C-alpha cells in the first residue's frame, strides 16, 4: 500500500469527512468537507501510530494537515527523516 492509500484509509477510519476521500482532489481543503479540530487530532494520532512516525509540536498546524496533499507531504517528510 502506498502512502496516499494509507493516509486515505486512516482518514476514512477516524474522520467524518462528508465526501469520498479517494475521489477528492488532493488539494481540496478538508476543513470544507467536515473535518474539524477534534477529527484532525484523531487523524494525526492515528497516522503517527499506524505509520510509526512522530510529528514535532511545531509541525502540528492546520495548514500541514488541511489537504490530502499536505498530509501526504508531511508523512513523506517524516518517513524520509527516519530513513
């Protein structure tokens, strides 16, 4: 499973986004589709647990997680740091 599919699966499991995430444009703002701060926090925790990564406090800003593209970039960055 690639990173995009993993992120989509996790978001589908822990959020109430009102559209099929798989069919959404990667640059659509997820906050406009029902993602709120509580769901975002759950999604970040799930990403960290399932992908064995840890985001630094400075990285935990809504912009880094407001689109599928940004989430994938953040995850890829963490995975790259771990080598």
